[in-house]
C-alpha cells in the first residue's frame, strides 16, 4: 500500500477521524485557523497509518450513525491502543462523544426529544475544575446541537462537565486519560 507523502509528515498534527459528519471539513478549517496542522482521516483508519505521523491529538467528528447500531462505524481497538500508548488528548464531537462513551463502557440511546438548534450549555458545578481544562476562557453559553441520540450512562472514569436542559451529558471528561467529549458542535459559527 503506497501512502502519500502528506501522510508521512513529521510535522506535529491533529488527526481528525471522520465519521461522515457534514461538519468534518469545518472542524479542520477551525483547527487550521488556529495555525495548527491537521489531517482528515477515515474513522476506520488503521493504527499503522496514523502511527507513522507525529500526532499531538485526535478529534472524533460527528456523524449520521448511531453507535449502538451493528453496522455503525467505530475506531479500531488498535487506534485506541495507539492513543493510549502515546497519551494523546482526544476530543469527541457529537457522534465522537457517543463513540467515546460506547467504547469506554457507557451507554448511548435515542433521545426522547431530538435536539437541533441552539442550546444553553451550563458548566456542571461539581466538576468545575475538570470543566476548566476544556472551557477555560469560554464559560457557559449558547452552543449548536444536532443529535437524536445521547449518552444515558457515563463511561467508567468519566465525569459530566456540562449539561443542557435536554442533555444531561452535554460534555464529559476523563482528565487522567485526557479524553473529552462534547454533544454540541463548537466548530459552527452558531456556537
């Protein structure tokens, strides 16, 4: 398998694993606007492809699937092992957060109410210290939601760091593993 030279770069990069979100290219644009090099990869990329790069973090995009469906895409165990071995920070957005919950023993189920549009995200007071790691200089505010599923049970080792009126788990964190999840879309201008 011949790889492009772009995938063999020794530049520090953020790997964006694309689950088919309509916003994946927008995530890449926002990262690049911060003068950070990033590349889009399929969510089913092999660890051997990612492993040749100088990764400094991973973003899991949103997507149209439901993590509990048998045919839904998932990050391979080998990629999760690579992330763990390199102690890479991970940010899961929407489906990406649900993938994190599903992978680490939480539960995801259909929402009784589909959430689409603006929602007020509030920091969870009990975990304000953990929330500050992600929300520093952002605080509470209006964010854009677009989801029909939600985390219904927290994965082991994770805490809820933000919520909305409709989503108890609008943001989650495992500080020790450096893994964070957002049910909302910070990449869109509505957020």
